[in-house]
C-alpha cells in the first residue's frame, strides 16, 4: 500500500446517517486538495462506509485521478465480493490469511491505520471498535506518522 501515492482510510460507526454527509464530503475534498490524497480505502459494512464511499465517488467527478478501493477483511478466494459500481477495485491487506475470521475486520482496520497516510473518522461511541481504532491511530499521529480528521461534532 505504501507508495508515492497518499492514501486515506475511513472508519466510523455503522449507524451513521445523512446528517454528517456534508462534513464528510468537505473532509474528502480537503484531503484531495490540501493533502494530496489520491487513494481512498473504505470498508463495506455500515452506514458510515456507504456515506464515505458516496463522498469519494462524488469527488471523483471533479478529481478523476483519485481512486476508491473497498477493503476486504476476508481473503477474496474465501468470500468473493463483486466490486460495487463506483469503486476502482478491492484491497486485501498482506498477511491477513492466518487471521481468525472473528478478528478479520478489526485486524484489517488496524492494517489500514498502519499503512495509510490519513484517517477520516466518525467514532464517538466510547466502547466501540471504531473508537478503539481511533485511539490506536492517535498513537501513530503523535509520532507524525498519520493525519487524523475527526468528524461528527460529538468528538469534542
């Protein structure tokens, strides 16, 4: 994943809704224009993932050079997933083959935080996997290895 391209991963709660879309769309635009992000990676398991994918797809109209990849927590040979319309492909993190299924989504998310340059997060539930991942990411951010954008207004 690490290359000359700058990449951004999204993490957020399944129950995210339209009220955060405008802020999410602005964050995507800022990451493209100000930070030079050209590759966005998003999961496919909940409301936030759908909103994030839609925001990137909308941004692609003005920035056709950007790509949108869908994160696969399970090996593509084990669980085939068709690439949804609007996505440019899928990404399966290296080394995930031996991860137990029950841990696959959490481990794939950790891999992305370790590999990406930026994270856009909507994680305000204190006892959630999304929140835990943001806290993990913040430890990388302290070392200036990752830029984090928190959205949703409940984070203050």
